[in-house]
């Protein structure tokens, strides 16, 4: 089986995307005023940044458990857990893609290393995003208890989730939308054909029976990243309650996911900074410093982890993501 022509990634292409992201983020850092953070950073307790990175990695571990849950529900077996973990982490190299849809990259890696068709596993990315949004909305609700204005974000997120799940679970609506896409000029027909091939897997993953466990894992994993913001603020000597830090991080994360910009760049940072300063009464310099550090600990740390995982996979599979990798290995299980 030949690999998907539309997703032939190479290290050079990935590096171009990542360098663009770094330039955008660097420009934002300068715009935010790195100089304003200098005084705040002089008294910052560095160990809290390491703790934030550890919490972020805990997030990745819980989300990997969700990945394994979805693979088992699709009947995909025979992949060593260590390799599966590296394959999952490799998806983080494209974390800064809009809505993190670039994480479908791990489906390509799984295809090239174990022959699992991408049409079977690509829907996992959609299911992950749906359960992540549900988990973040729950955290917003918990963080907004007794806090005016927080439930507005929860309502917006809940409506989006309900609409998405309703469309996916309704075969009539889903196939109707695909029929419209098929009539669009350009690659519409090809996209619709691939989406139809993936629809059965996606409907299985988002069935009510398969929503509970992944959603609980999402709540737990995103709680860890909310705690990363809380502990970084503690490193600056700011006493902000866990519910308030949870509200700040969850709402800014949701906003960055809704607005289609790579990795929520600019959107998440601006909202997070503003909320800490205006609602949490954190000083301007400290809020800017905390915002930058938590984004390095949760966003750019993920990208670094992704590249490390991909490098380890390349050592075992030298032809991975190369132009010479024309054929995938045989599928690891008869039902994949």
C-alpha cells in the first residue's frame, strides 16, 4: 500500500513550519515587551518552570492513554506500547497547526511504521479534539463557580460541542455535508471520498459509550496544564487560587482552539495575559512573564518532545518520512 500523497511530510517541510511559528512567537514576545519582564524574572523561582514542564508531560501521558483507548475501540492491536507512545508524541511536532489538526501527522507515522491505514486512525484526531473541548468546558465551569462572566465561555463551548457531536452522530447530516463538499471546486471530491472512508471510525469513537472515559482523561490532563499556570504564578510570588488559574488557562485555551490560527498564537497569549492582569490583579510585568513561561512549558515544550520522539522513531525506521518510503509495512493486525 502506497502512503498518502497528500501528507508526504519531510523534516525540511516540518522545520519550515516550525521556524515560521518561532518567528511569529518571537515577534509577539517583542511586541509584548520582553523588557517589562526583566525585573519580574530576577526574583522568579526557576524550579517552578521545571515543575510546569513536568505537569505538561503528565498531560501528554494521560492523552496517550486516551490514544490507546481509541486504538483499542477501533480494533487496532499489536503495536508495542513504547513505540505507540513515541508515535503519539511525534504528533506534537505540528502542535502549532490550527486547532492542532496537524496531529493527524501521527496517523501518517503509524501508517509508515505499522501499515495501519490513515483512514482508520485519522478520525481519532477529531475525537480527541471533541473530548478535549468537553474537558476544557468542564474546567471553565468549575473555575467560574462564583466568578461573574465565566459561564458565558462555558455556554459557547457547550453549544459547539453539542453541534459537532450531533452532526457526527447523525448519518444524514454528516453525509449531507460531505455531498456539499463533494460539489465544491478543486479537491472537494477527493476530500469527501476520504472523509466517507473515515466516517465509520469517527462515528464509533464518538458514540456515547466511548465518550465517558476519554472525556474524564481530558479533564484530568488539562487540569495538569492549568496547574502549570498556577505553579508558575507561585514562582513569581503571586497567590492566585487554583480555580481562578484554571479559569484563566481554560478560557484562553478554548479561545485559541476556536479561532483558526496556528496553535492559538496571539489569541491565547493575549487573553491569558489580560485575564491575569485585569481579573487576577497580577502586575503587568508578572502577567506577561507568566504568560510567556506557561506557553513555553505547554506549547513549545510539546514541540520539543515531538521532535525527540520523531528522532527516536527515525533511528528504528530510517526510511520514515523520506521520499524513498514508497510502501508501508504490512498491517500489524488482520482487522486493521
